[in-house]
């Protein structure tokens, strides 16, 4: 898999029938290792190890309905009170992060109404904080530590 703009981590993997699987420690199961999954597992480890996000307060592929269609968030982040406070949208490294990706996570957020949105392709990462009072948002210089994030919880 491609090197990412994130720290290097060791992951548990296995091969089965010519396919490689990676252990998702949040879902507690092996999942097919795709480029997008590679990014997702790295960002989860980065948040957990470097930014001190509790793994128990992250949910992977949370389902919801949007426009009568079933959708899933890549990662949903919860505050200690149990309220969702952030969404992460992961793309493969080959996917450019553009307004279409940002529009996708904004649409998803119509359902969750969280204050933090993160998009990443493993090479670039963008985090913004929404201001619901002004209907605006500010891009942050970096992904905040968990303790900063939960100040809004």
C-alpha cells in the first residue's frame, strides 16, 4: 500500500483467497484492505495514538438515511456525553479532495449536525469547525486534540 502523510503504524493483516484483510480495531474484525480502508485505518490510529481520541468513542461505517437512500459515514466521533461531535470522510490517496468531497460530508452532516468535519485521502487532511449560529465554518490549521474537540460537547 501507498505511503501516507501520517505516521507509520503496524497493523494486523491476513491473506485469504488471494486477498489481503486488515484488522479494524474499532469494528473488531478483519476487513478487505482497499486504498480507502488503508487511509481509514491510518486516520483512526493517528487520532487514537497522537490526538488522544478514545477508540471507544469512534464508530466506523455508521449507517443513516439521506434522501431515502442508505448511506454510511466513514468514522463518527462522539463526545463523552454520547453525542456525535465529528465526522470523518476518507478517500483513497488517488482521489483529489475537492468541493465534491466537502459537499458530500456537508450533506451527511445534515443528518448528524456535528460541529467538526474532517476529510482526508491520507496525503491531505482538512478539518473545519462549523458555526451553526452564523451558518459559517472555519478551516483549522490541524486536526485538534480530542480534549479541544469535546469543549463543544
